[in-house]
């Protein structure tokens, strides 16, 4: 008989006027990987936060291991056997692996922490998750994939029976992603009930047994994964039939160079040569740690170049700070948009239009009506939910916060010569992804903006780039364009170069 580790019934939660969850049912038996999908703002994070005790639900029950709760405190959630691995991990960098695992549940002997016993047990737990680190390593020195395994080992030390993984591969390299998939497989075999939150359908197909799609706080679809097509899942997420993902028609781009980078070097990369013509969209494809992010940050002035030249049009620029990059007509949308670009207490509209307020103003007075019009056009283009201009940015879901920061640079009131995008659609749902590609492409086509973007997702490169440069070990090691630019060609190009670990 299969035991049911997690049974959620009628879960409901509102924030002000927004029904984030509306009568959600979800059952996950022991030994099942259950994928949780949904558009940005569908309610996925709210559901896992109710489960983890961060929010009290308004109605419904959460049953874990046979005990039913109307609400859980964070402590009760852990005691009941729930472990949630959030994207921003909760491990403490300054502590060792063993200290992290036993934080808050230290083993003591004669009133002192028994380090040796902790390290011995930690070693066993690390083995169970096939981690390659030692109990005495400092967590801050470990690559992201290992830190995540430490957190999973910590969950096992607390005898978790329900493991929730929130977009766990977002910050992992290809090799780390494969290793995590194997761990998920093992933990399923060991009888955990696993809830796996993701936007990536390939992960669902690879790992999950069952899938639930949330749409606007309700269950829009629930089934086993076997026999389910991608088109059916996309339709359930978006609430309309799937649009075919098509590679844009090859366009004749201008040959006038807009961005010319010559022998650029900086810590961890170089020399790098890149030319982007007016209206051209060039992808930088590489694994995490390849140096792709460093190149973009150096062009923008967030990092200092140690050698080389950068030209925008016919001007030579040497950005030492982001303000210099902006003054030279270069904008960067960082990958970690929430930490690096969002003002949580300002309204959605102010967040997107802040840099445009001056261009829109007439005679020094803010053009409020134009601001609203530009915001509304943008909100509909990127599928912002809810499309409320006055709501504080901090009240939007993670993916919608991404769209707000992205929208700052891709709205019609803001002109930049060179647009740099780091992982433009990470955390963004499948429906909005296509819209973002369309908006970026029309900026390039209509205004001649030179677009240089970094991505680790071959599908994204193929959907958005006219031409792609392969980055490995801080250098450009190949180039693909036209008919050669396919997902398969990208993957084989990157895997023939040595993978690097660590953050980009
Ligand atoms: N603290 C909050 N205050 C107000 N509204 C909130 C709050 N947290 C979430 N919401 C709203 O609840 C809804 C569901 O958000 P939630 O974060 O659960 O979505 P999600 O499915 O996790 O999205 P994403 O894929 O973007 O992470 C959204 O409309 C969001 O704006």
C-alpha cells in the first residue's frame, strides 16, 4: 500500500484583493516526484510558503504524514517532516558543512558541541546525497550544487518526509543539474514525497511522475506525466492553446557595427572580441562559470576591464561604473534582477519607468498620462500579472518582478544603443517568454538597438539570436549562425569545451 506523505485540501489564501490560492487540492504519495507548474503569479510560491509555515492559509487543510493542520508555524512544519529548499539557500557561508547541518539541533556532550559526532553523522548524510564535500569544508567555499546538497542533507537529518525543491536548477551548471537529477531519483526511491517547482518542461519530463498546473490560484490541470504532451502542459499553463515556438525568420541585419569589443580582458576572462551590428541580436552561450556574465558586467562598468577597448558607434568608451555604461548608451539587465535592480517599496510603474521619467517629462514636469500609457503597453506586452501600476513591486511574484526590471529597458520610452541581457527569461513562465523575445526583437529591428545576451538555455539562444558566440573558460571558442544555429549544435559545441564550476 502506498502511503500518502502530503495531502493538501481546499487551500485558499488571499493578499488584499488578490486570491493567490483558491481551493487547491494536491496529493503526493511517498516515492513520488510531483512537478508544480504555473505562470508567474499562479500561486506556486504561496502554496509552498503555506506549507512551510511562512503564511497562514485562509482556509483548507494540510496533512503531513497522517496529521492534519489548519495552519503550521515554521517550527511545526519542520517537525511534521516538511523541508523546503528555496532558490536562495538558507545555509550559512561562514560555517562548516557539519555546523550547517546541525544548526539549531546541535549535538552536545558535557555541555559542549560534540563536533566529532556531528562530523561523523554529517559524513553519512553527505554520502546519502552523494555530495563531494567534506563535513569540515566551509560552505562559502563550495560551488552552488554542493551547497544545495548540504541543505538537502540537513533536511534528511531532520527526517523530512516531504521535500520541496523551488526551481532548484536555476543557479546550477549543466553537470550540477545532472547530479541533482540523480539525487532526486535516489530520494524518490528512499520514499520521500517530492514537490518540484519549475518552469522547465524538460525537467518535468525527465524527473516527475505526476504534475499539477496552477493557473490564477486554481488547479488547472492534474495528471500523471506519462502520456502528457508538452503542448497540453503549455496550454494548461497559459490557459490557451500552445503557440508554436518558431525560430524567427533570418533577417538581414545592418553591417554597421554598433558595439565593437576588441581584446577585452578582465579577472577570469579574455581576451574577448565581439562585434554587434545595428539591430543585431547576438547570444553568448556558455555554462555557469564560463565567464559570460563577467563579459557583460565589464561592458556595462560593473567590473573593471584590465585591457582592451570598447566602442559604441564611433565613440571609444571605458566604463568604470554602471553610470558610465549608461551615459555611453549601454544598459544591462542583470540575471539576479530582484537583488540588483528592484525597488520593492516603489510602485510597479515607477520601477519600470524610473529611468524614462526624464525623457517622458515635458518642460520639467512628469508626463503622468504618457507614463501610464507606456506602462500599460509594456505590462500587456510582457504579460505582467496583476497589471496594476500602483502595486508595490515587492508584492509581485518572483517572475513578475523579473518582468518589471526587464521592462525598464525594453519599453518604448527608453532608448539605448546597446542592450545587454543576462539570462533574459530565467524564472519567467513559458507564455511570457515568447512575448519578451518579440519585444526585444522589435527593439532591434525598429530602432537598431544592438542586443548582446547571455544564456545557458539552447532553446532561448535559438529563439532569440541572429548569431551566437560560444563562451568557455573566459574566451570565445566558437560561433554559430544561420542554419547552423541549432540546439544540438550548441550543446555539442559547449560540451566539447571543458566545463567550469562555480559562479559566472
Ligand atoms: N506578500 C504578498 N503581498 C501581496 N501579494 C502577494 C504577496 N505574495 C504573493 N502575492 C500575490 O499572490 C499571487 C501569487 O504569487 P506567487 O508568488 O505565489 O506566484 P508564483 O506562482 O510563485 O510565481 P513565480 O513563477 O513568478 O514565482 C500573485 O498575484 C502575487 O502578486
